[in-house]
C-alpha cells in the first residue's frame, strides 16, 4: 500500500499546530462530555441494580403464589426441595441464597410507633447483612436471639429504643388475621449505602413465619445472589427452564416482552392477578425486571448523549469544514504540483480525508482519556451516606462504567462526521485542474 | 520520429464572457534528446504551451502528440498516469512538498505507481541523483532549510527520478539570481547530455536561451522563430488552420 499520502496527511496536521490543536481540542471536549454521560449511564444501571439486589437480597428471585381455601392469594413457598433440585440441575453457579418472608407492621415502643416493612431472613447466617450494613449500636452476637430485630438509626431514633429493648409489632397474618409479636432490638444500623439501612428492618425468618402463619421451612421468596450482576438474565432463563422441566407451575417469563405500556415486571404481575390456579405457582424474575424503569432512564441518557454528540459536532464540523477549505487554498500549489507529478484526483481527496480522520481520531482519543481522568476525580468525592442519591452510588461514591462498544461507537460517529465535513473541500481540491492550481499565486 | 508534436494547437481562456486567445494555433515538433528553449516575453504563451505539452492543460483545439501517443480525448486518470510515466516537471517556484525532506521529495514520484525504475534500484538511483545535483549533505533537510538554488536542484532530481522521456521546466531560473540560474541551466544541460532526456524550458532570459539546441520564440501566442542547431525549421501545417476531427 502506498503510505506516502497518509504520511503527508499526518505531517500536514503537525505543520499547522495551532489549527490542529484547536480543532482536535473541540472534538476532544465534545467526546469528553459525551463519554462522561455514557460512563455515568453505564454505571447508573449497574449501581441501581446492585444496590437493589442487596436491598432485595438477590439478583434472581423465585417466589411462590397460592390460593387459600377462602380464596385469598398468598405468597408462599411451602417446599423448596424441587426448586433446590432445579437450581442444581440448571448447571449455573451462584454466590448465596437467601430465604425471605416479609410483612408490613407497625412497630410500637413506649407510645411511639412507626410503620415498617419487616424482612424475615436467617439473621445469624446472613453474610449479606455483615457485608452491607454497619452497626452504630448493639452487636452482631445479638443476632442469635430468636426474636432479634435490626432497625436503622432513624427508626431507632423515632422510637427512642436502645439494644435490648422490647418492641411490639402489630401486623396481619398471611390469611388476614390481626396479630401482635414482641421483638428484641439486637442492633441499630448505619451504612454507606444508608438508604437500604433506613428503610429495611430485619427480623428472624422462623420467628416472623410463626407470627404471620407460615410453617417452619416455609418462606415467601428465594433470593439468589450471583457473583456477577450481568449474569442474572441468563441465570433466570436457565433456572426457569430447569424448574419447568421439573413440572412446576410457572408464570410465563415471556410476558416481559410485552407492548411497553408497562414494565415487563408490571405485565407479569398483572397477568398473575388475572389468573387462578390450584397449588403453588412460581415466578422467576431478576432485579433488572423490577428495575425496568431505571433502564429506561439509561436509554434516555444514552439517546440524549448521542443527540448532544451530534449537535455539538454539527457545530465543530462547520469549523473543521472551513479550516480544511482554507487549508486547501493554502496548499493549492502543492496540490497542483502533486497532480502534475502523477497523483490522481482520488488520491488528493484521500489525502485530505486521511488528515481529517487522523484529526478526529486524535481528538477522540484525547477526549476519552480526559473523560477517564475526570471520572477518576469525580469518583474520589465521598457523598453523605444519608444522601438521597444513594441508589446511583457505589459504596458512597459516584462510579462510571464506559461500555467499550459505546466508546468505539462514539469514535466512529466522530470519524464519520469529520469525514463528511471535510468531503466537500477535499473533493474541491481533487477536482481542481492542475494547471489552474499551479497558476494560483498565494 | 519527433518526441513531441503540436498540431495547430489553440488555447483560449475565458474571462467571464471575454475570450482571451493565449495560443493562436501553432505547430512544431521537438526531437528526442534535444535541449529546447521556449522563449518570449510574459504573456506570449510559453507557460500555456508547456502546460499543454505537460498534459496538465488541454488545448481548445488541435492535437498534442507525446512519444507517439495522441493525447486528445484521454481521461483525467489516463493523463495523470501518462504524466507520471513520461514527464518530469520543474517549476519556477520549485514547488517542493514542504513536509517531506530532500530525499523524500525526490522519492515521492516513485511512490505513485509503476515507473521505469525497478524498486530494488530506487535507493541507488535516488542517491545517484542527489549526487548529481550536489545535495549529498542535505538529504535529510526540509525544503524551508534550503536556498532557492538548492531547492531547484531538488526539483530537478525529483523531475528525473522516474526516468521520464521529457522534462519540462517552466521558467526554472526566474526566482534565482543570475549566477545560480546559470548553474541550474548548466546542470540541466549536463544531465541532458548524460542521460539523453529531452529538456524543454521556458525563459525570457536571452542569455539562457542561447544554450539550447532548439529555440522556439513566441510572441502573442504565435511562433516568430523556430531554429534548431542554428537552422530555421520548416513549418509543419499552416498556422490558423486547426485540424478538426
């Protein structure tokens, strides 16, 4: 291949350093902004999903539904042996399992009360709790108490309770009977992903089950924590197939591909509400199903960033186009000379396009590097643990994830736009009759 | 057979609606290996004729036959390829490529396609040419680091690098002082003798004109003198009767 024309193009860029720096700088700035948006959007969904996964206790969930004799629908998994079998035979790996029951209760202490969602899990054996929550008061040892309860700092403050105090809870059983129970405050939490702590109240699964009318070994939903968030969809699909193969009744996962007027998860719930069945019917869903709306935000951010990219660059491209037009007139005698000694029209055009391409690539690479630096700096900022932006944070810090394909896509868009902007002047240079070009006096 | 034949060549320029005749239907031939001068005052049509011989401009009417090939009707691509193979150019203002150094400037035409120089001989041939034009110590310098005379020497080496049949030089001494100008002409003459390349140069400098074997003198777009080796050359075809196809 003839490398002399790209070589000349590259050297022409270096020849007009100021012009090159300005134009490449404009491209770099635009790419930086867009990359930051993409980086934020990329990690946004991950952080939201990760945080929700911990909040809900899994990346993939199985829950069971059945009708009681009185026709009331309750959420329960009576016997999970088949599910466990399906899990093992699905051939997938997981990090941990968490069996959960929950109910909404009013917590009462010395005349003060607060409404809380009680999440019943195996407190003593939950690794998630110790990983994600920090105690401000009380002790992990207290989790061995059969009626232990963990509340957040804000709840403890509202009720004015201390570890060891007994809290009364009012709630309904699964069959709709009113009931009360006594819990003993084991610990008060605060953590960097505070919001989880502030809305979650944890109690012992067995104790909660006995209060709400579920038997020993029964629970409402199984949370499966994976080692990687992005495996959840594949995992859920394979678990679904495996459970179906075991002859379990399942809600169709394909409802998630619904018309878009509601989230796939809402569609699945609605379908569930409109059906009747006997025995237990299961649904398998992922944290992403629950967070479909958050995904729409990401799509909006990404679409917006492409729009910004195009608008920003429409402006930059006008500058580039004009600069190349000027460069063409400045170099008109060179062009004439090259044509005279045997350079073809198309090669003159290519030479200008090479120059534009190098300019775009240089600007884009610098822009991405700048964006990565800005991301690194922004990630150092620590946010207040109580900050409402907790859900988009990763352990209290902004985080960015730039999908490599999107970065490459942005570079490609810039390259194409630059080539389009430069095509007209490049073509004019190519079409200039050599005699006329040589006659021109600068 | 002559290496160049012009038959009733006319060239008009259009300035808005005004037609300016630059060359008014001239015919002449140039023999292979000659050192040819096209002389005349500014505006006499020297550059226009050189451009047409050089195939970077086309006649309004008439024919230009180079190396036995009638160039009429060739496409831009064919003309470019033909220029590359058969012709070398030397310009009044040197026209080197500023971002390439001396060696690269001379090499440049070789990189543009097939030439008469086999690839394994490029290096020795370029080194030979650099030696010929006396720039052995300047090969890595950029054009802006050279004097006018040196730049024109680079241009001469570049014009010769593809071993063209014809080298065209449009007022090669116009931007040089007279002593340097004479050296450049002497160098061209020396190479003309050594490698039998046909040189055609335009000039309005009477002193230089007389070094040529063949002098074609122009005024107002017509030939007023056509002498080869001191003798008048008979006109081929009548003036002002262009050959029509």
